[in-house]
């Protein structure tokens, strides 16, 4: 599952490797982003995105799924686990947001980061959004990756940022879960979230930037294959 501002397109390199290893791979794009940016409305929120993925699981009649979520999609896969646990086997949080029941994405960040995000909000087609960041924060070593993201990133709906999650269960709903920590460069906004959960989770460190599926597709695929 892709993070904020991205789309299913960002998984291309990892998906190819997983398919070559004989696995079925789904990389859906969340409503209002990527090639579905034209569906952006004020009503699009985290519930919409959870339903996007739950809908894929139902429509494709998937079982025993390894569900991976990058960055913002940590919230999405947690929501799917709360709603459709019976279809899942493993959760993989890829440098992802971890939000407890009753908390919001905004509350998970340090106050100064949250305030900066709120101030950055703008309108896209009349809908309040968070503008895409400069891809340089992802620390790509290949300039072509930086250029690729500049072409493809789209504004992210603002509503999920302030929405308090209502899982009705502990984070992950009792499913096995692992956290992949991207360390070079590490995304400072996630530092406190990672520190809070490190003692109780399985952590795998990966020496790449936050967009690991772009900058380290081979290593990312290898990690996912451990749980396939």
C-alpha cells in the first residue's frame, strides 16, 4: 500500500520482483491520489481509503494475505486489520505511521511537525489538501528517481490528517506484524513513533531512505518474501 502523495505506480519495481518469485501482487491506488486524483472530494478520508483496500480483498476473494503499508498507509492497513482480519495473515509496516485507537495522524507527530503540516494545507480543485513534499527528503541517490517522483506525486486529501481513528481494537488487531525502519536518511517526523514501539515490535533496519520501494526495491522485495 502506498503512502501519502503516491499511488500504486510507486510499487512497480517491487511488484515485478514479487511476481517473478511466483506471487500474486496487488498495488491499488487510494481514492483521490495517483490516477484516481480526479475522484478527490471533501468526503475522502481515512475511512474511504480503508474501504478501498477492504473492497479489493472482497472483490478478489483474497485470503491469507500479507498486507504491507508504507508511511501513511500504516493507518490504512491498521484499519483494514480491524475490519477484515479474517482475510489477513501478516502486517508489514514499511517506515509507517502507527496510530493507536482514538488517536489521529496529526496527534502522532511532534507538535511542530503537525503545526507545519496544518499551515501548509492548500486547496486543490476546491478540496483542502496537503501539498506533496520536495522528493529530496527521501534521499534518492539516483537523480532519475527524484525526477520521477516530481512528475507523479499528487496532493493528499487533508481530512485523514485530522481524523481520529476508531479501530475498536489494539493496533494490528492481534495479527503478526513487523516494522521496517528506513535509516539512511531517517525521516525525522517518524522518530518518536518508532522509539515508542521498538521494544514491543519486530524491527528490521534497512539502510535506505523513506521511499524504500523506489530506492531499494530488491531489498524491500526480499523482506516481503520472508513473510510470503
